[in-house]
C-alpha cells in the first residue's frame, strides 16, 4: 500500500507554505496528500454530533484551516487526491502518530505568533528527532521553496546517519530532474604529534582525500541505481553546519540523515540538523536511520 504524504497546518502563513510545498511534492511522486490540523478544542467545547445544528467556534476555525489548505492544493494540482482531518489532540502527538503511516511528514517552520511560533518550532524539532518517517520543514525564500534553483544538496555524514538519506536525495533529484550536490565537510586535526606520518607535506590534502573517498564510497551504489541524476561531489573545509548552510542558499532542498534508536531512550537531534532546521535558506528534509536499541 502506498503511504500518503502528510502535512500539518495551523492557519499560519508558514503552514500554508508547507501545504503548498506538500501539494507539489505529492503530485510529483503520485502520492495522496493528507492535510491535518491538530487542535484541543474538543477538550473544552465537546464533540460535534452529526445532527447538531450548532458548530463550536473552534471547530469551525479548524475546519476553515484545513479547507483553505485543501483548496490551495487543488488549485495547484487539480488531479491530486486530497484528504483532510481535524485531530483533537496536541500537534506533536498527532503528527508523530501520523508519521507511522506516512511517506513523509511536512511542517512549516513557525506559527501564527511568538507563542505559537515557539510551539511549532518545538513540534518540528520533535518530529525531526523522533518521527519514523522523513520529516520536511519548509522554510526559505519563495525561490527556494518553489524549486527554482534546480539543485538538491545532500549532506553526507558518517555511518551513524545511514544510507536512507542518500537514497531519498537521489529519488528527489530524479523526480525533479535536477542536479544533486553531495557535500562532505572536513576539518584538519587541531593537534599533530611530532611523530605523526603527516608531519611532512600538507596534512590538509590527507583530510580532503579522506572526505573524497568517503563520498565515492557512499555514492557508488545510488549512482548506479540512478544513472540519469547529475551528481556533483563537494568537499569543503569547515564545520559541517556552516558548510551546509552556505550551500542551502541556492538549493531547493537540503537532505540530512539522522540516527534513530529503537527503545525508550531516543537519540538527540545532532548539531548539523538542528542548525539546518533553524537557519537553512531552503526546505530541510531529515531522513531517519533506524539504530539498534541500547
């Protein structure tokens, strides 16, 4: 069974940007779009009964939020299959549950005000940290959000982030018929003992060569599976989050991997993913890699 693409909306402009992006993404991959709004109105006003003539004000507001997002999606893609739902619970719990049965979950980067914005930010971070599906946080300029740059950036990390993010990025680039920049940051060691074999020559070349070799190893299989995707290998000196934020300026999507642990103890969101979700100039996809429990 093909899973839907889920987008959470809250009535904010950022939420509508997320819904627009999700509509285009669902159409691109031939997926159903599921638009959800989570609200605790039912806890305070009670449920709506089928034959009741009076609709609680908060329920009417929630219905208007999903209806507006659905109408925008239909205008962008008239043939798109769309379902909407209003969930009487907090956004974090609702979207984490939705993620169990979703191809991906899409959210905006902020909400309708200082308080809501902080809440939505925490929801996005929680999804990126805990969701079993890929999570896309839609941010950046209109040009970045609308895919006008023709470029996806993939941050290639170490083995703990797995290969799921790499394969996700290749599928996106193939569907969009755009280029894929695979980026690996490297840094020279702060201290070298005198007896170290790199003491002679330029040690920077060694670290850069290591980064290039890692890229070759990580990309070999997906390049074979997606031969039509133009891939550009990029090795750059510096902290990974700085390097990737710089490349996000002219990207349509930044793809990052994140480890997951099965069991009661979760792994925290890494510094690179956290910085990207807060500061990237384009939408950010965090793709989980399931790790063993410990």
